[in-house]
């Protein structure tokens, strides 16, 4: 399934412990329908000493959240659903280009 939220979009968390917080999408995992958001769903993991982390210990790490628990933030800083429509612009083959738009204010992303 193709998700309508992409990397580097700004999203608002609408459910869970971090409800109301905003962040930038760092990674999208479409096969599990999960999204990794900067500063959201931070968990503490114990790590052993390794070449990357000489000391080891507790590491605070962002974990993915489910796609349904976030909404895209529109230009007016409000959460909005996302739609896809054909634009008036044409690509090199003469076909209309698909664009994402926010349903709250009907503007293209």
C-alpha cells in the first residue's frame, strides 16, 4: 500500500502518549504502515558497548508510530487529511501529474 505521508513532511500526532506534538517525518515504512517521526515516541533502550558506542548504557531512541496515529500539517498549521488529484500541469509524456493536497484548505502540498 502506498502511503500519502512522505519523508520530510510535518505531521501532528493525533493519538497515543505524544498526542498533540508535531514533528518531521524521518522515515516511512510502508510494508508495516509505520512512520518514524523526529522527537515522537521516544523509548529508552539498553545497549552493550560496541565500536559505535564505546561506553554502552541507556540510549534514548525514536520508535515508529502507526500511520493512522498521525495527520499531515497544512500550511495554516492545522492537522488535515490528504488527497490526491490530477493537476493541470503535464509531464514529458503529456499526461497530467498527480499531486497531493490538503482537504482542510484545498491547497497543494
